[in-house]
């Protein structure tokens, strides 16, 4: 600092407002490998709603073992999201991770890091979305290994759903899941439809299903849910945000 510079006294009063995010603040704990969720959440970010991200370390390998290890990281990750305590909702943004760990344990760990926020998870959003649509018999399409699919069937059936079938792409790497073409996701999902199914669920936040969920719904004539669509809907509603979005399926347009 120059020798002749003067440090002026601070003003006696400062005028504050509510900042840019006066309606709500939502935090997402992502996998370190994630390349889709963040874009989808930002795409559907309402005015006045703050979106905040942090990442939990994981190798580029989505297995029951690697997902279970995430539980040790959730609290510390959540603690990095707005440590002033102003976060309204905190979400673990991994479908398979949240069902492998279990929702209640996820909530507990998230709230250890962000005690003032309402905790949720991606599988929680899916279950709430399916219940909102009043469907019970579902078919499920995933990119996962069979070991993860088996866990998913058990979890969804324990939540009260009848899983008619589940089919995975047998991909292990998140870096492969993010590259599955949206037009292929559409055809893959349609191929899983069944006359007895009330709805189709396309599982995994890494898949770019949000791009085509309305097309899947229109072509089947029945409700279709995908991970990121359900998660965004759940987090916004938990935060008291009732904004609707056209072009992303009935869930976001009507509920």
C-alpha cells in the first residue's frame, strides 16, 4: 500500500436485501464422476432459487461396493454447502447410491453436515413421484450392472411397488453411462414397456433421460419417470417452490 494512502472508515450502516436467492436454496451432493445431473438441475432452475453443488469422491466404477462407501463422505460434503446454515434442502443426487445406502442413513448423514436443511435423496424423489402419480406396477430401465439392479428391485418392492421387470445395460463406468445417446434411451425405455405396467421408470441420474422423458411418455400413453426429473421436482416441492415446467413429463407440468 502506498505510504500516502488513507484507510477510510467503514459506513455506519449498510443496506441489505435478501440476495439473489430469496425464494429457496437447494444443495446437491453429486458423485465425483457425475456429468449430467448438474446440467439438468441448472436447466430447470427457477428464478430466485439458489442451486449449490458439492461432490463425493468415487472411482469411475458404479458397483454395490463403491456406492456403499459413499456413506462415509456424505456428512462432510453436505457441510461444505452454505455453512451459514441458510440451505433449505440438501439432496444426495445418486439413484443407485441412495438405495444401496438406504434413505434413512442418507438423511442422517446429510443432516450431520447440514442440520438446518430438509434432507432427501434421489431414490426418495423417485418414490414420491411414483406415489404422486398413483402408480404401483412398473417396469424399470437402467444402465446398471445386474448386482445393482437386484438391489433396486428389492428396494422398490419394499417401498410398495410391483416391479414387473427390470433391464440394465450392464455398464459399470459412469463415464459410459453419460454417453448413452438420448434417442437410444427412448427406444430402450419403450422396449421395456409391458401391457400390465402403470408406468415406466428410467433409473440413473447419469442418463440424459430428461431430454426425452416427454417423448417416452407420449409414445407409451402412460406416466414416465426418470431420476433427474423426479429429483428436481422433489427438491423444489420440499423447498416450497411450486413452479411448473412444460416439456418434461406430467410430473413437472401438473404436480
